[in-house]
C-alpha cells in the first residue's frame, strides 16, 4: 500500500467499530506479526483467524483486534516455535471474557490455559498450526453469568 491510497483493509465491512486505536500510535506506524503456516494449512489458518477469532482477513493478512495498523501476516514457514516458551502475540478483549471463551471452545479452539488473575482474565489458545496466542481481558464483566471455572484448563490466581 502506498501513501495517499485508501487502505483496503479498512474498507472491509466486518471491521469492529467499537475497538479503539491507541492514541499514542500514529496512523503511519505499522506493526506486522509474522505467523508461521505449514504447507497446505493456509485456508484453515485464514478460517481460524477470520471466522473463529473474528479478525478482518485481507489476502494472507489479518487485522489484530481489527485495528488498522496492527496486522498478522500468514506466511508459509518451516519454523518451529517452542510453545512452552513463546506465544506469537497477545490481544485483548474489552469485556465478557467467559462468553468469548465459550464461543471459541464451541468452534473447536484448544485452550492451554485459562486463568482469572487479580488483574483480569487470561487465556492461551492454539491455532491450527499449533502456534500459541495469548488473550487478555482487564474486565471481570460477565453479562450472561457464564461459568467457566469447571474447565480443566481453568486456574484462579
């Protein structure tokens, strides 16, 4: 994309409008996170990041939390990441974390960890290529009173 041209990612209809871009990041600053994809897994990865996590997909890129200047780039790679030590990235949701986790689980997402901490919720999930992603939420808001405390992955700190 070149300066002065409209951003095709922002023109997509499924961008979440209630997500706020950080005021301390200028719009010309772009952060790209490279996501390793095994051969033959590109469509499954696009489905995971687009349909399951609800990120806006454009080609092999997606908007992290649907914020225009934070992008994931799905890229074929033989890189092996030690999931015990490294997560690819973290994104946060604003509220209703238990409901969000239930929706992920219903779509077959695997959770390594699900925790309630004094500062909020945290989860570690895996994408179809076994890359780990952290999800955080500073709010304890739970509008539907969903209980996830009986899940095997759940910890309370």
